[in-house]
């Protein structure tokens, strides 16, 4: 029996998407492998009205949109579209865009995004690479330390922006070097480091070791998101394992909840997903639960509430 009870307050979703397949060649084509596996049910428009309906069903009151891999030459268009979505609906509360950070001219794109919308709080460039081909996305194992990338990530601080870091466990040592090289940039570790197989003790050990290396840097926070990615279900045991490990290393002021919708909509509705995290965190104090479910995201992403 837990000591405090489940969180019942307002929730801020620190990681979700909305999209139109016409903007996303990878989604429209349907034959581009994704780490979350087959995705035919979400190869369709997922617009803000549907997201808001999903969100409100679980007590979510604010949200952060995260980029969806528009073509790089349309990186500004993505931000412009989200600005229009926000003007029409009031959602999302903040935006994380993207840009080709391997380009020497990346800062010009980022500055144009900043001029287009005051909602932008940072950028994500998916860098995850895995020996298993179906889990790869881009780049190479050593891409995290590319000098141009390191320079551009460091310059995000000029805009007051953060960098969303998406890597697997074996990439975390290099990720820690990237973080150390960019001490003025805030890093957000996506999906708590993407543990692929919680049943593999060696992999869990590498993942925990990588988390420990990143936790040593105060400019890293963690998203408690995406734990259905490899198991294709809401798994309370996995969620509890991830929550406990993250909080043991980062503490409750450096972790925040996110839904990863509509990807997780492949296997769950929003209320069971949020409830699984509420259960996993129910032994924490009410104050700590409020930090994880709302206040930390508001602080990290500069939300108004």
C-alpha cells in the first residue's frame, strides 16, 4: 500500500505530436521503419482537436508539441504551422522544433523559427542509433560528437533554447560528453533513454550506467515518456522500473511526464497511460508528484501557469 496516494491534480504533457501525413514523407509512405513498429492506425491526420479530446480525458491542461520529422527544408514551415494551430485552439503551450544541426548554417534556421513563433523553446534532432537496424534512425554511432553538431547545440543557449536528446543506452557515454561540452544548454533526455528490453539484465545495467553518467550533469532533465515504444502496451512493471531508476538518479525536480501521443495511441487510450504513471509515482509525496506531473514541465519549457 502506498503512503500518499495517486496524483489527482492538473497534468502538463511534456511530449506529444500532431500531424498531417502530407507534411511527413515518412508517415505518408508507410514503409519507413520506426522504432515503435507497425503504425498503420496513425498514418492519418492527428490534429489538435483530437489531441485535446485525448488530453482532457486524462486531466491534461497544457502541452508541449515535439517535432515530427518534417523535411529539413521545411523546418520553419513546421513551426509556422504550429503557431497557426495555437492561434486557433490555444494548444499547444510550447513547441520544440528541429533543424539540421550538422549544417554550419543551422543557427540561421533556428533564428528564423524564433522570429516566426514565440512558442519555440528548443529543438530536437533524433540521433538514436542502434546495432539492430529496425531501431536505427539517422547518423552513425559517433554522430553525437560531430564538431558542427556540438557547436550548434552549444549555441542553443544564445536563444535560451534547450536540446531534446534522443539516444539509446550505448550512446549515453558520448551523450554525456556532448552535455559536458555544452554546459550552458539545457538537455532533455527523451523517453528516459529508451530502454529496449527490461528483461535483459546486461542492457538494463548499461542503461542505468548511462543514466548515471548523464545525471552527473545538472543541465540534464528526463522525460518519463515512451515506455510503450518497444513493448507495444502499457506495462506497469516497466513504467515502475523506469520511474524508480530515473528518480533515484535525477531526483523529482529533474523528471517530467509526457504522453508521446499519438504514438502510444497505437496501443492505449490516454487515461490508462496517465493512470499507470500515477500508480507508479503514488508513493512519492504530493509535492513531488505535482513537480513531475506539472511544475517541472512548466519550469523547463517556460510555461505561463
